C-alpha cells in the first residue's frame, strides 16, 4: 500500500465512515455519504495533500482508488 493510500484511508475513516475500513473500489454513487460529508472529506484531502481539487473535479472520481491515482500523479 502506498503512503497516499494510507493517508486517504485515514481521512476516509475520519470523515466518511469511522465504523468500516474504506473500500477503495466502491463507487461513490453507491455509497450513502452525504454531500456535506463528501465536501468535508474533499477539503481535508486538499489540506492533507496541499492540492486544490474543485468540486467538479472531485465529482469525476468514481471511487477512492481514482482519487489516490489522481493524487499520486499530481504530487509535487
């Protein structure tokens, strides 16, 4: 597991579902995550990785694995 994966996993547990291990292949559309929780998570990811991900860009990610790939490819 990559460092990015571990950091995103920690944030997902904190902001999305503290009761379960995040499923990195589950579709965001199939989850019961509220839009408020999703935005808080997106902001936390941006802060953690020092990147700005617009709501529009974030909405294009299908799952957490897509987010990790994006972060790895845009790491400074």
